[in-house]
C-alpha cells in the first residue's frame, strides 16, 4: 500500500517515517496510526502530524520528519513510557551512558 510507512525513530513529540514516496509537503499534515507496546501498557496512537522535513534517499524512499499534533494524555504518557523503556534497553545492552 502506498500509504504505509516504516517508523525509523520515535520520540514523545514526533517520529521519523520512511515511505516509498513523499506523502505530502513540508507544513502539510498526515494522519498517523500505530500501536505502542511497553512493559507497562499497550496503546493505539491515532493522531495527525505536521511534516517538518522531507529527505529522499538513494533507494528512492522518502524520510518524513513528523511532529505530532495534540495527543490525548494517555497517548502522551504511553509515548514517554515507550521512549524511556527503549533508552533503558539501550543503556543495558551498551554498558550504560557514556
């Protein structure tokens, strides 16, 4: 499906999304939906995001820098928990912060 993308990075405020083509223009909005699973909970995130930047790579895929619009408090908490869990995992497997 041309409207699917792969999340390459995520934060509490936005994400990097790789898609086969540009899904809009800088300043435009996209509807995004994805599921997060952390040690504490699982939650479905559905919101709009503003396209802050676009970059077309060598493989003709386009990376979209997205900033989430307004999130519900439960969604914001789930995102923060997910990001914290990933940071904790990275520190464990790399031997801690440097």
